[in-house]
């Protein structure tokens, strides 16, 4: 498929337009170039082979290609060499009888990325390693992302040093003052805030101390309709979850569902006093859903999060931001759910939040339809012509062109990328 926008290149310092762009690769290009075509925004040319080679290696493996690999790719005249290179940078899936892959650059790079996302850090001590191994193996086996998230939210253990996914919940613990006594309700609040932010792209931090009304009218329309008690009900899914240090002060934790429930009368070490009369029935903040009578609270919460359409939308937007330099909704953790639908009238002064709402919905639908396959999502993005545009735009540049992804958006390399 080709669209009719002028395809512009720079020749000897001049600005020239050939009249068409390269063929689109997938649904991403249909949306990205379609919008540029409608609004008369000229895209940058495709990246050179050298520019693409550096980019794809850093994004997929975290390091630059070896000199021999670079020379071989640059000398290859075949038209499908980019697609072949992309395919070669993904690890093979283990099969019966196959020896386990001890290491692979793609797995190393993306395991580090998810470790940062899930805040796997020093407070967990040896739990850092078990959590890292869990993420690595999940990526190696290409475990569906919704399954991975459900396991992290519901994991229980007598020691986080031996149970990788349980470190995700334990990481949000809150100690009481300077001691090592756990503040149970603050911990439940922090888990609710972290999971809603990471997996739904919605930041409840601003309603953790006060209602949204009267505070957030210039920041987030959806949050202005929500109260602090909505956070309490979200946190109540973790009201029975007990997290405690094992062996005194050792940063090793037990995670079990043994508490009586969320208690509004306890003092907070982080926030103002809670309203003792608030309803704290576990209730999902996005749609008011509650767990089934046969479900444990954390199981219900994990199901409600991963089955909601916003889970897929937030996930594809987060991966898009990592690969494309900024999100379709940006920042990725600040979705305003009242500003997602272009057909919905908005108050004066407000605009639709996503730069490409139809693309975001299409990517999310594709992600759900293909069993929340992270590898497929990453491969779709890097295979698009939109991803492969040059960072150099030869024509006059306007700041608003960034939201069109009309050229490669430059970003800092992570500490792990070399």
C-alpha cells in the first residue's frame, strides 16, 4: 500500500520531494503516514542502512553490532535484509529436547528494562536475583504478558529469595517510621498505586491524599471525578495481604494473605488521616467491578486489571514509547481516561490526549487478539516504516511534527545500552 503524501529527501543540501513514500509495512504505517498525509506533514526519509543498523541493535539487544556483522549487513544488496536482521535478533523459543539458552542479548536487554519498570532493586537483596531470573525466563518462553502480570500480582511465598514474582508485591512495602514494623494499609495503598500506574497507565498518586475535585481540574479530567475513597477501595483488594520481613531485619519477605482486611482506623506513615466512614469494599477503580464470591481478592484484582481494555492500551503505549522515543499518550503513566475518544465532546481548552487514538486502539486490539505477545508487539513496531525513519529531517521542522512521529525522536540511551 502507498499513500499520497510527498516523500521528501535532501539532496546536496536542497529539499526535494519525490511524490511518494516507501510501501507501508503494517497497520502502524497506515495510521502514522495516513495522518501526515491528511495534514500535510512531510516525513523524514527512511534511515540509511547504517543508521537503522545501529538503532535496531541498541533497541533489541542493548549493544552495537560487531564490526563483521555491520560490514556484512551494509554490503548485502537484498531488499529484504532489514526484515531478516530483525528476525535474527529475537531468540528462538525453546522446544522439547532443546538445550536451554543460557543468555541472549535480546533477553538481557529487555529483562533489564522490565527490572527497571518493576522496580527490582536493592531493598530486595537476594530477591533481586530471583525476580530477575523470573522475568528473564518469562521473556525466554514468551509467556503472555497478561499471564505474567497475574502471576506477579497473586504470588505468595514464605521467602522472596526463593520466589521471583512475589518480589513485585513485596517491593511496595512501607515500614512504620524508622523501624521494621510494616504499615499494612500504607503498603496496600502503594501496591494499588504501583499496579494501576504500571499496568493501566493511570496515576492514582494525586488522589491518595485528597479527592480529585478542586485540585486536578487543570491536570486530569478523569481524576477530578474520583475521590480518595476510590483509592481505598482499590487498595482493599490487598487488605488481606500480609508482607513481613523474614529473620528480623533481613531484606527477605514473606507474602501471605493472612490479614483481616483493610482498616481505615490505622494511622498512616505517609498520608493524612483516612476517613473512617468510607466504603472499603474492594472495587476496581476503572469500572466499579468487584470480584466474584469464589475469587480471592488478589485473584479478582489481577483478573480485572488484565482483562480490561486499558491494560492492553497502556502496555502497547509503554513499549511504543520505549522504541519510538515518546508515547502515543505521553507521559505513558499519565493517561486521562476522559480524553481518549475523539468522538467525545470535551470542555473548552481540552484536547484528545493520544496523538493517534485510532492507532493506539488498533495496537491494543492486535495485542489482545494475539494473546498479549510481547515479542510480536516489539517486532511489529520495529518492522514499521515509521520506526525506520531517519532522525534527520531535511525540510523546515515544526515542534508539533514530533507528535506525528515524522522523524526518529532522539532519546538518551539507558545505562545498560553500550
